[in-house]
């Protein structure tokens, strides 16, 4: 048996036992700046007869050496050591076989920085006729996605953290989340590496995911609530606002008595886009011209659709076409698309027409009125009332069922 200091079996075996006792305590002492850092240690020991790997850290300001066991699994020694930041940290590593005999040894003196540290390379030289063991020590890299997000007050976002070790391999472990300013945004873990951010107040802050002494962050900007701005006034019972596809200069305002007004670059035009007050009944509080929808191809065909109650109280969906003046519709271009009888009650008319992403026109029909749908139209599959209808206004005249 070799008789060289740490290689003696009895001393080595006793030291390994001591390591097990130290492992449960995670002992560290504050360095010069009072901060600690965690480094990943990794070594391939599959080509040797190594059964135990231990790390000892000493420094002028560390009164008691720090000792760590590094677990071995499938021929890879991999674990973490936590030590105070500062200069002249001597990291000594020793490897032992199953009998407690020291087989390899190596040491390096480095400065340990707060945050991420560059990779430290260390070679454990064989003490007797064995291959050397290459060791890497370094910080984890934690990345948070998305790296930045903007939220309104009360808005939420989901963040995901990924961890990569010193060798570039993913680490599947939980992270710890924190927010630098909870008055701007709070963060709550929703999984091992996911979290929900909730915007609290206007400003900019960072949300941090930490693991093994390293951290990644996401910049969170919380926008101030929008201020209320009067765009235009002078309307009579405005119910609905829309604009043609791709048109950013005009707003079209639907007035319940039967007019559509145009706001051009913030100015209300004096001439209505469409005035059909003579064919619209709006004496009931839910009757009138209720909405409009521009055809997805309005720029080329000039078609738009309106929903209103006629003088008999019936529900009308009618197509109109714009005139050569883009701010005035052709009032005599009316083409009735759908007419639904609604003669008894003046409420529950529905009223929304809107094109879906499938290019079809969707129509919200009221149930016919009266409290509690006394005619049962909502549950009658043969009645158009009390339904959301979908029609194709492109494949036939006036429409076809998709």
C-alpha cells in the first residue's frame, strides 16, 4: 500500500466519512463581499475505478475548509459546491476507489466572482498508473423567455426558464422566481420552470429566475392606463363604431335612429355616410339601426351590411354599396339579404353583423322579445330567432348556407 499522506487507506477512509457528515450541512462562510456562489462540478470518471469524488475549498479568509461530496452516477461525477466569492480560492479535488484508496488528485487557485463565473478547468492526475480525469467547474446559464414583455395594468404573462450547465447540457430542476419591484409586477411560480407575471402599476422592472447561483431575467414594462380622449361629439344615440379593412383614417359610427356618420382624421363629416331613417324604426329602446359590417373585400367591391328593425319591427340584414364618393354610400343600392319576422315585442332584437376569419357573415338574432323567450325561439331549431346565423354572401345571391 502506498504511504504518501492522503493516499493512506485509513486516513482516506476517515476523510470520506467526514465528507458525508459535511454534505448535509452545506457549510459556507461569507467572503470578502459577503456573497456566496454555487458552481457546477462535472467529471467523467467512467474510465477509472473511482467510487468517490470529494472537493475541498480553502482560502485565507475561510477559517474552516469547505468539504463537499460529488455524487457519481453512470460514470459521471456531477454536483454543486457553494462557496463565498472572493480571491485566492484553492479548490482541491480527490478521487478514491471503492476501498477508500486515493487514486487521483488535482488543485487550482482561482478568484470566484458574484454571478456567473467562467469555466474552470482542472485535471486530476493519477497517483499510480491510471488515466487523468478532466474536471470542469462553472456556473449555470439561466435563460428566461420571453426576454421582454409589455403589459397593461392588470395584464398577465407566462415566463419560462431554461437551465444549461457548464457543458451545455440542459438541467431539469426547479428555479426560484423573484421580482425586483412588486409595485410594478408580481411573479408566482406555476411549475418547476414556469411563472405567471401580473402587472400591478406603470413602470419597468425585471423578473429573475435563479438556479445554482446564476440567474436570468426578463424585462417587464407595464404601460400606464390609456387616458380617455374625446375623438368627436355631436352624435345621436351612437351604438357601434367600426372601420373598413385597412382603413386607418376613418371611423364609422352607427347611430340608432338610422344614420352612419364618418369621422375622418378626427373630424366628424357633416354629411352622413348613410341615412336610412325612413326605413328604420327606433321607437323601442332596443330597436333601430344596430350595427354594420364591411365586406372583407370592401376596397374592391364597396359592399357593406347593416342590421336594423323596420317599421313593422321585423329584423332586416341589408347590403349597400359605396358611391363614387368614398365618404357617402349609394342609398338606392339596397339588397335585402335576410328578413326575419319580429312583429310582437320591441326588445330582444340581437343586432350584430360581423365577418368572421372564414369570410362568412355572422348575424346575431334576438329571440323575439318578451321576458324569458315566451315563444321558445331559442330552443326551436326551425326558428331563425335566438340564434347566431352564419351565411355565405359571396357564393350566391342573396346568400347561400355554408
